[in-house]
């Protein structure tokens, strides 16, 4: 029995198990790409593509009907479902997992328009505000209503005092003609104001030609605030999938994906705000009146309070009508509800998701701008992870890379792909949904529909297995592990703050977003901490822009009285300690020393997180900047530090210094690098040692004479982008460069580094017939064993694959090996 072994043997066994699981994680942690079915799908091609996915380590997918789907395969028809069943059966046979997609493109909730086709009253609804100036004397108003429209309110208001809805005089229609009459007295200018409930005429993006935004066949969006309309959606979509696939539910089919439901729909009438029939009674139940609706359009003294109440009403109704019904159906059928809401900061709407998720598209955050830490989109990765933590959810996902190309729609360098993945992992995301694998790129209507394709049709598909393995390693590490921190940042149903967390990220201070609903519910405050599940928070930070209700203020007062430190950036009550600046905030937090690790020196672009897994602590350190970092990390643990590379699948020892307080570990971090540091408590293994001193290197040899197939007829000494060469301006593909050189060994040379300089964008390197490695972003540096070199006739080949964007967008992006190429030498010191 394992537990009967001596403790040190248990430790060694556990570390060995952890290393093996990290290097080769289970297929459960696969990426789940959106697989766009966007053409005339056939069984043979389904099978071919699934085999190709599996070959690259992709053992899961989200089956996503998409614009371009053949009309022969009408959405949810028998012919369509036959192919869906074939894909799921093939996945079962190959040991793959499937997530079903609940819509005929997006946003979800309409069954590609079938909900409204079967019942016109289920179309999306909203309310509209209309005003009309009155003339002196008697005025008669008889609004013309379209089919399905209803007057919610009619009144008059003096034009000079529209800032207070209490000045509105409510009008009652007269018997007989139903007109509204008002006698405007002289000396005052008045206007009629009224609000109409009606159909928004919103649509969704359909799957068949002619059904996209603005096209005549665009499907009508459904009323997601109407529980009966949502029941119709479930009956048409979920029950249809169940009828064909129930035998696979809970095994091969693990979840249903719902995608950014839009209450009013796309292309809705301008000025309409979300609503549904019967919602007025709920509005009044919250202590509001019909005339208060005017504050949704008019700037009044109470407009902020009223608009918050309106947003809260919509939030609660959408949660109950839409998400709760979907969640209940999924749970009763043995699968999970997953996907993501419409907004990046809709954290509380994830409450009923079994796998909470979010959506990172359109370069909402990016490596080349400041938006990775600013704006509402910067919270999306962390908020989904923390929503999962506080609800005991094992996984949380993020849809990523959709329409994230730069400079051109297909131009998404792997440099950026790695940055996006690291950005998500260090924030706790443990399930990656790449957007997207295209079934077909036939015709521009498919190839340029939210590109790029990052699957079979991309230029870097031959190398995708590296990304699959990287995603699996990090997803494994972040699953069934805990991230215990002592700092919480308060958020509400309608607001997830980003300003106050920016200095926390920049100073490597870990935190969790904590929703205010957890303070309203029964909770325990003892030992000067807030306890939510296994998490305990000693500090609660409140952003200066966070609106606080009276009930929330009461809860916060109780928290402060119980000994929790409440920090605020704005003017708050006496129970909160004020931190007026970023530096003051960090100073207060450092006084408390709640962190398990500390970076020396701090760096604005280094991110730090830690997890506990199988009794061991792992520190995830990621470089989100563009510069090389050299420094150390202090950890309040003892042992022997190891660096685990999730990208390479390798491990090495790190230089360190021990003290009574803990261990100071020396390390370096290149751009686009993420490393996992852990402490082996029992023994220092014979792993390679990672050196941190760059001064040990010196240039040994520049390689200047090159030949290349396809582009150079003769040997050249100056490398240029092949898009500067006639005939190759917009060509995408692979070119192999070659050079032959002699090598005179240097005294005391210990190790060699091959530096390719500038490359666009994938470089596969061989030296004297032996593969050295593959580089996909700067720096293109490879370790070379000196034993591989001969004194004469060394042959170095570099096969470079450029961006597919050159071909697809017809733009001459830099391509090829540009250098300078040099071999650097590490000397004995």
C-alpha cells in the first residue's frame, strides 16, 4: 500500500507521477476548436478531417454549423442530423469528445429563425421612446401602432425641466376615439412623450447563403426574456439533438455550447431597448413607475439609479428565462452547459454554467496595445476563472483567436497566438476553444468569414501538434488544482472593475474577483477572513467606480467589523481604509505580505500565479512584454527549485539561494515565454542546469553565404524578404535555406547557440542532418551540441514557412529568413 511507505518515498513517487502527467497529459485536456461546417459537408470529408485533428493531438471539437453550409443540408433536417450523428459516432470510435453548438450560427436562442417562424409572437421585443412638440392650445395625439405594438405610457412634460420625470403629466386616452388630448397653456413649451413596446426586427446570422446580416433571409431573433420562447428554442434544438444522439450524452457528447445570446438581436431597429411582454409588472414590483422608463433615454437626476435598476431587471430575467432553463435541461440530460454570454464582464450570468466561459475575439486585448490590462474586455479571462472557482466548477473555457488577425484579416502570427494562450493561462483559464477550424475555405465568402482558419488550411497546421500539447499541459496543471489567495476584488452583477487590478497585475499581486452576491448570501467570516468554499480572503478591495447599493454597504460594514481589511480607491465609509494611489495600494498590501511569492525586481509585464496540485505548489510566470527579463523570485518554501517548460515539455534545475524565510531562485524569461517553477522538497535531481548569466556568451561565427530553393538562383550574401522578389510578392509556402561552413572549435567552448535573427515566421532547423528544433516567434535561438559540428563542410538548413495571409489577403507581409544568422558560444567560467 502506498500510504504504508516511508514519507520520502511517497514524495518521490508523487513528483514522478506529476512529471509524467505534465509531460504527457490526458486527452481530456485537449483544445476544443470550433469546427465550422460551412460547405457541402460529406461523411468522407468529416472522417478525413477528424483523423487529421487527432493526428495533431486535437481530440475534442465543437460542431458549429456556419455560414456557407449547403442548402442541401437544411439546419436540423434529417440530412444534416445524419452527418452530425456520423461525426459523433466517428468521434466515439476515435476516443474523441464532442460539444454540440445550440444555434444555426449566432447569436444563440432562435434555432436559425425557426422559433419565430413557428410563432411570430416569439420574436425579439423591445421598447422605444418617441417625443413630439406640442403647440399652443389643444393638442391631440393618436400614435399609430404597428402590428404587435403596445403603448406602455403617454405623457407630457415641460421642455425646460425634462431632467426630472416627476414633472411628467400622465395622459389617459379618451373614450371613443382613444386619442390623448392636452391643452398647452401659453408661456410654457410642452412636448408629448410616449413609450411603445414592440418587435425589434432583430435577426441573427444564419448558416445558409442569403442569411447573413442585412440579407433578406437573415433569420429573426427570438425573445429570450420570454420563458415560452426559450422553451420553444429548447424543443426545436436541444430535443432534436437528443432524439438523434442521446446514447452519446455524458460520454462522447459532454456539453452544449450557447453563444452570446442577444436580447434585441442583430440589426435591430435603432433606439430600441430590450424588453418583453409582462415585464412592466416586474418593473413596478421593484418600486418603479412607467414614467421612470423615460430616464433610459432622457438625462434626469435619477437616471443612473433607474438605469441600474433596468439593467438589473434584464440581468435577472435573462438568467431565469434563458440560462437557467438551458442549464436545467443540460443537467437533466447528463451534459454540461457551456459557452459564454454577450459581454466580457457578464460574470454573474455564468452562475448556471457548468463550464463557465468567455470570448476573446477581435483583438479586444492584444500584445501590441495597452488593452491587455485596461477596459472591460481585460477582465474576461480572470472573471470566468474566478466564477468557476467560487461555484466549485472544475473547468472554465475561453473562445479565443477569432478575427484576431493584425494588419490583414488572415495575418495572425504564431507570436500572437502564444501571447493569447499565455494571457489566458496565467489568469486561470483551463479549457481552450480555438476559433476556428474551417471545414472549407472555398470562395471568399468562406475564407474571409471571421478569419483566419487556424486549422487544416493554415500555413502552420503541420506544427499544430506543439500547440495541442502545450494547451494540454497547462490545462492539466490548472485543473483539479487550487489557487489560494488572500486578496479579493469586489464586483457586482453589472460591473467587474479593471482599473484597480491593473497595479496588482503589474506588481505580481494575485487576487480573485469576488461577486457581491456572495456577501448577500449566508457566509462565514471568522479569523478575520471572508470564506467562500475553500477560499479565504483577508483583504477586500473596492474600485472607486463600483456602485454600491444600500444592502451591499450594510454587508461590507459587517465584513469590516469582523476584521477583514476593506481597501478602497474612492471616498467610502469610515469602515474602509483608503488607498489614494496605485503605489499606496501596493504599499499597504506589501505590509501585510499576503503573497506566497515575490519577483525581484518587479516588472510591469511579468504576470505571476500559483496553484496547488497533488500537495505541491507550482508558480506560473509569464512574460507579456517584449523584453528579456532577468531576475529572481523569492518563494516562502524550501526545497530544490525546478523549471518546467510546458512548451518544450522539458525540465531543468534553477540556481538558488536559501535563507530562513525561504528560497530566492534565479531565472530568466524571454518574450512569449511562460515557465512553471516548483520546489522538489526531497532531492535535487540530475536535471540540466539553467544558467541566467548572458555575459557568458560571445559571438563565434556569422553565417553570411546562403542558397535557397525557389527564390534564389545563385548563392547570396544578403538575405531579404521573398515578398520583395518578383513573382513571390503574395506567395505563401515553405522555402528551404542552406549554408555550408567550417568550424574551428574555440577553447573551453561549452555550448553553442544558433541565433537566426529575424524570421517570418516558422523556422525548422537541421544541422548536418540532425533536427535542432522549430522556432515560431522571436527570439529564434536554438541550443546546439558542439559535438554535432565538424571542422569542415557543416551543412545548416533552415526551412521557413511564411504567413498564409500573403496568399489569402494578397498582401506582401515580410517572409523568410532575414537574419543575421550567427553561432554564439558559451564558454567555461
